[in-house]
């Protein structure tokens, strides 16, 4: 017998879990428990996204974020990040926060190489 438990979910992509019944949702219950997540069911709820996460090469089995993904720097802001996450690492062993915000998903994309100067 399974017991129901409260869940808080942050910085997570919940999408395309291959359910046989496509009319079923991947997300259910109290949707306010989701913060800085990506799932179609979370459209318009808090700081969540309901768009294509733009995975790099999903068809080749690569589930990393594409450089132009809307999940980049869209997670918990640094000033709201719990202390334990400040020194944490992502799925690949890279620092969890590469810029001012956590990326949504299991990995943190490093900042782009180079420097951008805008002169007027």
C-alpha cells in the first residue's frame, strides 16, 4: 500500500514521460508545490514554464539543454537559493549555479565562452 506524501518540486523538467494515455497529465495534485519547473500543466502558475525545453539532441539520446533553451537561468534566483545548493554540483559534476540563477533541469550549462562588449 502506498502512502501519499507532500511534495515540493523546484528546478525540474517534467515532460514527455511516454505515458500511453496522452490525455493523462504528468503533473497532478496541488500545483502550488511546483516552483521554477517546466511542465505543460504548469502554464500561468507562479514562476513555472510551459514551453518546449529545447533539449540539444533528444533524437540522439542527448538530453542536455540547448544553449538557447528557455530553461537556462530560469530556475531559483541566487538570493532564494538554499545554502546547501550554493556548493552543489549538477548531474555532470559541474557547479550547480554557473551564473545568477539555477538552470531548470538536472544540469547547469556553463556560461558561453568569450566576452560581449556593447559600445555606443
